[in-house]
């Protein structure tokens, strides 16, 4: 453990990243993107009844949703959850 990060090292002191950890990270990324997409679509469907023509033209892009902020928040809260789980167990 160093500066709040868990590191795995080999016998020579080199840092190691296991293939399974990378696979888990890819799976988590896919799941977070699916959840974010679901709620982005849900937000769009709530506004469809009251949109102007200009809003409808750009509706496919979800221009009113800051996707970066949504994903950043999701990653932040997921990291916080995992850190709290690690400290608890």
C-alpha cells in the first residue's frame, strides 16, 4: 500500500498488473457505460414532449447532457465504493 493505492509487486520489486484485473476493469467500464447510456436515454424521453424543433433536431446527440461529467461521476463513486469495501474487509 502506497499513498492510498494498492500495488502488487514481483520478486524484483517491479509493479505487476494481472490480466484478470484488466479484464475486470474492462467489464466494469462496459457496465458503467451501459448504465450511463440508460439514464441518458431516460432523461431524453422525459423531455421529448416539451422540446422545440431545434431541440428535437439535436435530440439524438443528447446535447443537454454532459456525458463526460456523468462518466467522471460514475467512475469517482465506483472508486469510492471499492475503497470503502477494501477498508471494511
